[in-house]
């Protein structure tokens, strides 16, 4: 049985929507997600361009393919074209909406299909053509190489380039008449040289996107660190001024007066009021914007374990978020405690436990979800003296104005910890 805990909190608009929809809000604006945004965008755009380009190539090359395939069975023509172009429109479609893993899988299948088509070609074109200068597959090697760049790491894409150049050159030998050693060497060199140019451009584009991702992650960490340091410095200065101007002067007047006086009483009451306001954080709160808040939480997680997946989503108006540093610190501390609990207790013998943090930001608040697929537990059986959940997570979020915390877990089904903060305005 799934056990959950809910805490009372001020009912901001964001908080109400999160409780009503389980954290799902209409019309999301998808990330760019920190750490993967540029890589994800370049992969999607390359997949869309390559998919559309391959589909157009099939239409443009069809008359030439048919003229070169006189005497070849229509079944062989259909098979080679299906292996070469069949997945191109599929790649274009999945590149619009699907995850990067799906795009890579479709591209890998398309690249493999091109190699298979080149292997099949000599069986289809059994009689060398008299007027054919080169097999149509030889001219489309670039398509297969671009698919390989989209699907695999650079070293495998380079290996595909060498293998593909070899296979299409051999297929050309079987299909084209008047072949000599020099023509074979020339065909291989031309095929590999032209495809290598496109290979280098595609690899460079993906590497540049990866560099942008790394710099964005570093910049967000710097922004969070600078914001936190500035907030601490301002807080120290504010308390130093309060101690000097109010507390010390009150104590000094009290030591001099020797007897009770209305002026001293009013001064003491005013000082106590200032201390209460300072403790409540109502004086000039330091605020983090969406980027700094996400970076702040990312650092809190990755300081404990850099292998935990961290992603962020932004809803409409996320630029308007202003998260007090005190609230960010409370959320980060509760999140860190959830991560520590998972690292200590969620392990399953012989199984790799997956852990992930998802931060969702909107104009009025922030929602943080930590999930693992570990051993799980039953909330009702947690000992009262175990303070990690009741105090360090739920209790901390209860004390945070506008905050709430939820814990869901079941034996064998992992654990989900949800932390929500919403502004009152």
C-alpha cells in the first residue's frame, strides 16, 4: 500500500494547480533543459533535415534509379529502395516530438538499412550495365553516413564511413562495366572524401552543442554560487547592523539607566520586534530567478552524487519566478536529505538503482520531484525516532511559507519525494 504525507501550506495558485493535477499543468513550454538543451535541439534538427532530405532524394532519384534498373526485377528495386529510404520519413516524424533515444534508434536502423541495400545490390544487378557510370547507392553514401553520425558516437561513425565506402565501392565493381584497379581506387577515394566532409561537419555541430551544454551547466552553477554568496553577505551585513544599532544600544542604555523607564521599554520592544522580523525573513528577501534556482538545486544534488539524472522543465511565465534564498535553501536541504536516504537505504542487491530529479518552474512557484526505483518502504512502519523524513524533509517543508512536501513509497516500487513551493502573491 502506498503511503503518502501531505503538509498544510498557503494556497497559492500554483499550489492549487499542482494538487489538482498531480503536478501536470496545461500547455507546457518544453525545456531547453539544462545540460542537454543544445545537444537535444541539434539532434532533432539534424534528424528532421536528414529525414526530409532522404525522402526528397528518393523522389528525385527515382527516375534515374528506374532508368539504371532496366532488366532488374521490380522486387529487387523495391527492396533496395525500401532499405535505403524507408525509414527517412519515420526519422523526420520522430525528430519532431520523440525522445533523443528514439531518434538515435531510428537513425541506427536507417544507417544499417543502407549498408544492407549496398550488400543486396550485386544480387539485384547481376548483369553489369553498359552505360551506367556508377550505382545509385554509390552516389547516396552521404545519406548513410549522416544517419550514422546521428545514431552513434564519432568513432563509430568514422568506422561506418570506412565500411560504407568499401561496401558501395565493391557493389559498384559488380554493377559497372570496364572496371580497373585505378577506377576502384578512385571510386573509393571519391566516395570516402565526399562523405568525410559531411561527416566532419555533422560531428563538429554535435560537439559544439555539447560544449554549449557544458558551459550552460557551469554558468548556472556559478550563478547559483554567486547568488547564494551575495545573499549570505547581505544577511550578515543586515544582522551586524541590527546587532549594533538596536541590540547593543538597548543593552547599553539599560546598563546606564539603572531603573525602568518608558523610553527604554519602548526601545526594547522595538528591538525585539526587529529581531522577530529578521528571524521571519520579512525584511528585503533575497530572490533567485528561475535559472539560478535550478542551478542552486542542481549543485545540491550533484554534491552528493553526480550520477543522479537532473532535468528541468519550464512552464509559461517561468521568467517571473522570484524564489527567496531562504526558501531555496530549505528546498535544497529537504531534497538533499531525500537523496541521502535513497543512497543509504534504497539499494537492491544485484540491481542498479536509478535516481532522477525533475524541477518544474512556473511564474508562481517551483516543484521538485525526486524518484528512485529502489527497494521502497511502507510509511506506516517507519520508526518515530527516524527523523530523516518527518523532520528533515516534511517538517522542513511545513515550516516553509508556501511550501509542502509529499512522500510516496511502497515495498518493491521505489520512492517518490515531491517538494512544492508557491508564492502567496
